[in-house]
C-alpha cells in the first residue's frame, strides 16, 4: 500500500508535502478498513449471527515466577515452528503451481497469461486487469507475493522477482496500462480481499467448520469486488459526464 501510494500519489504536492499526502491517504485507507470491519460486524450481528449477545469471561491463572528458558522454548515450538509448518504446507505446492503456470506454455503463451486473459473482462470492471486479479488469486499463500507475481507476469519472467526502485516499478506498471484508478482499485482490493492461507487454516482450526471458514473467505472477497466495481463505475461515469 505504501509503495503504490508513493508511486502514484507522492507527487501530488511538492516539497515537504510530497510525503504527507501519501501518509494521509494511507491513514484514510486504514480508517476505511476499520469502518468496514465495524459495518460488517453490525450487518452480520443483525442477520446470520442474530441472537442473544454473549458475554466474554477471562479467567486469569495464578501468578508464578517467570521461567525464561521454558517460555522461549515453548514460544519456539508452539508458535514459530507451528506457524512455519502450516505456511510451508501451503507455500510449497503453491510455489510449484506458480512456477508451472509461469513456465508452461500452450500455443506459445504461458498458462498464467491464458488465465489472466480469461479474467481480464471481469477484472476490467474492477478497475484492474487479469494479471492483477490472477496475482491476488495466486497470492493466497502469502499476500507479500502479489506484487512480485504481477512483475513476473509483466516482464515475462519464469520466477518471482522484485525491481530495485519504485520508479522502475511505476514505469513498468504505467507501461501496462496502470492509472490512478488502477492504483486505487488495487489498494481497495488489497484492503478487503480474502485472508492468506495461514489465517485460513487458523479459522478452520478455531471454528472447526468449513462453512464458517468459507464464509470468512467469501464475505471479504465479495465486499472487495463490490467496492472496486462501485468505485470504478462511479469514476468512469463521472469522467464521461465531465469530458
């Protein structure tokens, strides 16, 4: 989010204000996320989760002298290794899938580009393109790889890579049709779309239900798609009326 705001909105004000504008926009995006969280909670509590309000009781264990060595060992085994194990269980097959889609060609075109072309009309309604939407889908194991997948597809590389500077990244994105509308749509969908694989597995473990796990994936995705479509349609309508 910071990179996109810096690339496309950092030059809206000169001098010292050049960094203030992206900071204010980032704050606005975060506040929008908080607002949407409360809104979704309100809507769900009056629909599918309607019922008697439940209370939360937390029982505190008896205080004991901390055992630093035991705490560190349990933190390493119970948290770090457990989370890494769950991440690796999803990341390994996902990495293989990304490599296959980026390197296997049908009719001289990679599978990744075939899928992106299929998604392009729908992505266009959201203010994006098929490559961006496909990157979000393939970025399910970890949201951090969404932008590297976009760069990989735009540069026709067979592996994930990152560019050295934001100016190079902006030049690449603009050359593939990015506008400020694309940037805002990507920001909105990044804010709203489905959680990553580790969160997905955690939801499944905590709820014990595939139904609620699927709901936790589909509800934010639907909200993100709806907001992006609404924003894009409104901007295009306003532009056609003015120009």
